[in-house]
C-alpha cells in the first residue's frame, strides 16, 4: 500500500525479550533508537522502530506510534511525518491522481490482486478470478478486458462480481481505495476477543458508527484494519505477560 511516507526495513533486528542490555543500548553496545512519540526503545516483531531517511534527520518511530499505524514494514526509504510534510509528500499520493480511465492500463490477469468497489459502493481487497474480453480485441487477438470477475477477500465466492473496466470501480493495490467517505467501513479499534467454534472473533468499533460487531481475523482488510488488529494482539500479549509476572511474584511472596 502506497502512503505519503516511504518505509525502510529497521536498521537493527528485533531484540529477544530475554536479552540483557544496558538501558539505551542494543546488544552490540551501541545506542539504541528511541521512538519520538512514546520515548520507548523496544523493537519487537510487529512494532519495529522505523528510522527516517530524510537528509540530516534522525527521527525514529514505532510502527504503531505513527498517526497511521502500520501492520507491516514495506521495502524502500521512509520519511518521518515532519520530513514528509516539509517535502510535500502528499502531492505524490497515487490515490489522488488515479482516474477511471487508468483502469485500462492495470494488470488484470487471473490471480492479480487489486482493490474493487462492490455494487453497494463499498471498497475491499480482492483478486481477479475471470476476464471478460472485449469482443473487438478478442477477434483481433488482443488481450484487453472489457470486464473482470472479482472475488473479494474474506467473502464467499457467491458474492463475486463482474466489474466493467473503466467504470471507476477498480484500483491497483499500490494506489489503494479512494479517500474514506460514507462508502468505506473503517476500523476504529479492536476492543476484545472471544472464541467461537474454536476460532477467535474480535469485537470491533467503526469510525462514524455506534454499533460494535464481532469479526473474524479474515475480515480485517487494508493496512489500517490490519494495524488495529495487530496492535490489539500486541497489547493483549503484553497484558498476559504482566499477569503471569504478577501471579509469579504473588506466589513467591506466599512461599
């Protein structure tokens, strides 16, 4: 997913929890990076510290401390929010310059992943499962598609839709869906988890809606939704570790 900032792989590997280190240093003895948002220097899988590649900038942020949290670390350079704003990164945001006519140049082979808009106007990640060739191009041996059948990620095949190319309902993964509006469900936060028939479901709140719903992990599509789920899981694991430590300490005191 393309963002106004570009990310790089963290410059030091996640440190094992059991490693003994001096405060403010990594295992090599060199000063560790500190998140500019929270002040922490912990660097663990799913919440790595990202270092700015802006000229003369040494800012560092946890993935989950960014204004737009990230569920994974894409390849490439990364500019912190300040450098991004200073360099006008938003002007190069691909979503802002995408037009329906651009769909004709998309990779629309069977299996290609993309963002698509269903008949109700909601955007979701999906993949092409069938091409419907344009008659005139098919007769000439061309490879253009007049439409594609899309299977939406996390939904049954019975909800597949045939979508005309050039109708403004298809976007490449790197461009993403259009700016959020009333036609896009956006995860606000994950509240708790339960197990139903052996599978976890997450109580989820949605931006602009009062209702909360229980959702399986497969329904969290898009970087923001995946990041919210990853943050909940990380916090839950941390709480569980603290609980175990507290129980162990209490048991030791009783002994």
